[in-house]
């Protein structure tokens, strides 16, 4: 389902022009703008930055190692790195320009599709939630917090005017696909390699 969603969005993006959906969502989000929300959204978007994700991955990996789960720590680091690398490759493949909105709060020079913040956050925060969930008995609050944060990071990218909504949805689909594939492979992989 995630793969199908990504392919549908990618087909729209390949058309080369923003969709009516993109324009409508961006205009609606712009209607919510305020100086206080600008600051809040910039803070939220920072949580999806390479620096913030690297700190989070390192902290959760260290927690996993401390709990004797070195294999899970390695998987988390691999997922975050793979998502970042795949995002760069997809951006180069699609070459979608950033939104041309006059009101955007931030300006970036790289390509737009898929949203790296959305894609890598979905994969990395999602995998971190899975790792913590396997080591702690009360997993639902961690999963809820992770997915709420990922959704807010994606919304912040549209709010700041640096991505179209389809960039964010494509990022969620691609990051989610990585996460589901790894989560499905984990039980089988976990039986074969020893810890350490």
C-alpha cells in the first residue's frame, strides 16, 4: 500500500507542475500563519534536521546497547543512514523544484521531492520507537509520540513553504516503506545473528 501510494504521488510529481491539491493545501496552511506559529514550526522542523536525527539515533542506539540489544542499535543506525541516502538519490532522480511561494518562511536550494525531513523522520523516529518498544513494556506512548512528531515535522515543511504537500506525503510513504520492510525482516534476522 505504501509502495502504491509513493508511485501514485511520484507519477503526479513527474508531471512537473504543482498539483491543485498542492496549491490548495499551501494556501490553506498560509492562512494559519502568525509570528508565533512561525517560531513554533521552525522549532518543530529542526527536530527533523540531520543534526537532531543524528543525536536522537545516537541516544536511542546507546540506550539499546546499554540494554544488551546491540543488534537493534545497529539496525536503527542502518535505517537512518539508508533513509538519508535514498532520499538524496530520489531528489536527484526527480529534480522537482522547491515551491515558488512568495510567502515562504525559509529558502532552500536543494530539490523538493521527496521531503527529506518527512522521509528520514518517518524511518528514523519510527525505527527508534520500534527499538524502544522492544525493550520497554509500555510501548504505545512511545509509538504515539513518534508518529505525532513525524506528522508535525511534515506539516512544518509545508507551513514554512519549502515543500509541497505531495513532497511530504511522498516522504512519509517512502520512509514508511523502509520502516515496514525492516520491521518485517527483524524477527527473521534477529534469530540468525548473535548479539554483539
